[in-house]
């Protein structure tokens, strides 16, 4: 095992951590458009460009739609590409998210998670990226600025892995992470450059029957983004799903390789189990809320309550087996959704959780809490009440309200 | 080789290998397919092509086949210019980092009128403002033909389409064709030109000029569509000639914002008696058939007067006036 390398402690906001990680990852093309709370990323990166600190072509596009399109096209040409957005910007990219994953372009994108209009609101929730759940992108959510930094670096390795070749979005909670200054241990430029390596291309069959690297190369003309009809389209989609499945082990491998050099890992890369070994009641959440939840769990443990937490770091692909195994002995699970699925039976994470325990007998009680929309603060008292609810469910063996709203005026 | 020394003969054209190959599934009489083939004959070296969604994309890339003997990318409808932006940015940085095998790679973006006048104009305007080095080719068949002949910002006044049908209350499209090439000139870009495939030498010379320009170039090519125009497939190139002869579609170029008529239109400016009435161009096209009914006489006059008005405006820009 390699020893942990020397690192520099920096005071960075989540957005600055993203820009710094992208700077170190030897990105060829960045195309981006400003939107709160992502703007600092673009501003910071522009500074690096203006000061000659990066060898990157920065394309200051006229919309998020063009930002992602330019990244996709640059990626197809052979460049390592990065962009960042939030909220309405991600919604505007919606069409191109599918095209990017369909073209198997390993674009990396940071999402400073923010509410969707209307009413317009610039603060944090997960509505933006949850709405892109089925777009064929790997989705990861970070807990703090340190993890934001580490995840962006890891994302290039995951996206560009030849068994994956899928775009990756890394979520950081708007303002809570994007704008809050934290201590971040940063690796040196050389170490990061070596870790991400140079981009590799798979050999694919060309139209002339030979094989060539999958990119737009005048020496090996290739048609990328064709029309595929009833006879081939389905196979393209199945291959994307296979790549998603392949990414489960790649994310774990990258997480552990990164741990070897940095000394930091995030669970197994897919999920982080906190005090779950003997837990009877547990919550499942994404992003920065996990930090507060861990404090709540610590307090409950001191009181002798067997409480735990599962933080879902990777939401797409959904690590079903890992979650089932981590929550194996838990009797009541509270799933936290910082997003609303209008007219649905609970939030998007809840759907997944409840569904995956259908075949498990005996399965735990699984209830849902929708919280923190539009940046609404969720207090420790409110979070603690979730565990109290779970204990009551275990005691009464009854679920009165499977879907609840936390911290809301009714 | 610069454009000045570069003289394309019919023999040269015939001998140069095609980059847009036969076997594509364009309709009989499709002028856009001819336009693409001619344009690809005018390339000067390694070239990456990108296309917006549209007829030419659909007919040329049906998996697992392709008509493209050059690297080719399609992503979406409104993205020809943003694709080109990304490709050009990648080529630039890869060259700087020593990862590009070629000394230079040209980038050509193709889009139809929908992908240019309408849904693609934002990306196009942005890409030109940023100054990417690429040639944007608009093949203008004057409606959304790929989806079944719906009106676009490029559909001319009076034309019947499936979303501007010639009804009893409304006789076809009431609005006028957007002056897209002038909009591009207003971007103060280095090279803008219009061309017709009938004058093929003029067309390919303009392609070469557009590629040679350092920065963005815009080429507006008139491209008759017999399916959408309800016209005889055998007459597509003839309509491309008549459009120029009637001044419905004059051919010109603007180098660094300075307008100049190209020879076919210049001859008409010098010999105005040779300028044909618009009816010579309109007749025979099913999309204009209703204009020849007595109740639509006014509309027919409007087409002529708007054509004349735009022609005069163009002449003034070119520093010419026409004696009436």
C-alpha cells in the first residue's frame, strides 16, 4: 500500500473545491454558463484561465444547453471535458443529458443542487438532479467540501473507465456546500494528474470493418450520433444499462485507490454506513444533511438507542445489494427526500428504498420524510424527531403516516 | 493553396473522391444532397463535419450505415453551432498540447432552415460571437421537410406548408422570410455568403473561402425540395437557377461586412432587363399554386414587391443602383 502523500490544507467553499479539483485534473475543455449557486465555479475557473494556471480551452457559452453540447462535442473529439450548473440550467440541459450519455461521452459535471422554479428560489434542494434521474448519468452526492473535491477528481476516473464511458454528475448542496468555507486537504497537482491519468479510448468497429479509437479522428472517419431505428436503438440502450452496472465496481475501485493516496474514503464509494452494524432504526439520506444526522445518531447512541444512518453517495447506479446488506438488520428505515415527486407515492429515493425491500423477508418498515425544499432549514430537533417516530413505529407496530413533511407549515 | 490560385475544373471535381457518399436515402431530386456532395468536394484537407437533426442527417446516418467518409457528429436539432464550438475548442487545445496528429482540421457544421433560422439561432449567434473557426452551412429548403413540411422562419411569403396551409381564410404563410444572411452579417463576422447549386463553381469557391477565413464563416445555400415544394424532382436545380434570375435569392458575399454581388446576380444588376418576374419562379411549384387564383392576386403582388424591395436594398449595400 502506498503511503498517504503530502497534502495542503486550504480554506475552500464547495464551489472553489470543484474548480480547484477540475484545475488539477488536466481538463482540456470547459464550457459553462453562470447560474447561482454554481457561479463561483465558473468564475474561479475563468481566473485560472486568465492567469495561465491551466492548459484548458474555456468556452464561455451563451446557455447551459450549449455548455453541455460543446462539452459533448469536445469529448467526442477526444478532449477531457468538464462543466457545472444548477437548477434551471440543468433543466435546460435535459435534452442533451440523454444525448451525452447516449453518445457515451465521459463528461464530468458539478451540480450545485438548487430548487426549481416557480416560485423562483436560489437555495438548496435536490429537485434539479432528481428530475434527471433517468438521463443515463452516474449521480453522486457529496457530504462536505472535502468530499466535493475528492469526488470531482474520482469522477474523471469513473467516467473515462473503458468499462463505463458514461457521464458523471457530482452534486453539492446549494449554499450549504457551494458557498460555505471549509478546510479541504488538497493533493498536489502531480499526484492528481497521475491519479486521473490520460484519457483512453476504446477500439470500436468502424463502418469499413476495421477497428479504431472511438472519437472524431480524420485518420479514422467515424459516424457518431447516428440515427438508429427499431432494429438497433434498443441494443444501444441495453449497452448503456450494462455500463451503469459496470460502474458499481469501478466506483468502489476508484474510491479505494484514492484512499490509498489520500487517506480518505467514503464508505465503499457507493454508500456510507454509519453505526449500522447493530442498528434497529436508521435513516437514509443524501448530501450535506448526513453531517447533521451523524451528530444526531451519536447523541442517540449515548442514550442507548440503536440508531444508524445510511448515506447514499451514489444514487445512479443504485447500489441495491449494498444497501440491502447494510440495512439488513434494521427494523425501521426513514428515507429522506429533499425533493418532491408530484402525485407520486413519496419522494424518488423513497420509491427506490421501499421497492428494493419488497422481496426481503421480513422487511423493515420504510417511511418517507420530504424536507428542506427551497433551502428550508432543517433543525437537529426535527431530524431527531425522525428517529423518535421510528421508535414509536417499532413499539406500536403501526405506521400512521408513511409520507411526512418535515419542518413545514401545514 | 489560397482561393485565388485555386481553380476548380469539372475534371478536378470529378477526380476528387467523394466525402459524402452515395447510398444515402435522400429523395429523388433532393437539392440539399447535391449541395452537400458539392461542398464536401471543396474541402481542403482533414475535416470534421457536424450536422443538426434534419433531412440530411437522417438520410446519411442510418445505423449501421453511413454516407460520411469523414468524421461526423450529430447530437440534436439546435446544436450544429454548439457542436462545432466544442469540436473546434477540442482541436485547438489538443494541438496546443501536442495531441493532434494533423497540422489543421477544418470544421463544417450543416443545418437546415429549422436548425438555423429558428431553433438553432441562439447557438449559432453565440458561436459566431465567440469567434470559433468553423464554416456554418445553411441548406435552405424553406420548411421543416424532415417532419413533413411545416413552416419555418425561412419559409417564404405565400408558401403553403402543413402548418401554414392555403386555406379559405388564410392563403398560406403570411409572414416573410427572415433575412438570415443579413442577421449574420450584423454579427460582424469575417465571411458571409449566399449561393445556389445551379452556380456550382460559385458555390464551391465560397466554401473554400469560408474554410480559409480565420474565424467563423456562414454560407446560405438555396436548396429546393421537390417533396416539400410539390415540384417536379427533375427541375430542382432549375428552380435554384430561377430563384437567382428572379432575384428571389440573389447570390452575394460579404467579406468583413462589405457586400458584393456574385457574378450571376451582378449581371442582373448591370442588365436589369434580364431580371425575370417572380411568377417564372413560382409557377410549377405546388406550394405556390393557390397564389395564382384570382382572389390571391394581392399576395402575388406582395411577393414581387418584397422581392424588388429586398433586391434594391441589397444593391444599395453593394454600392450599386438599378435603373428602372
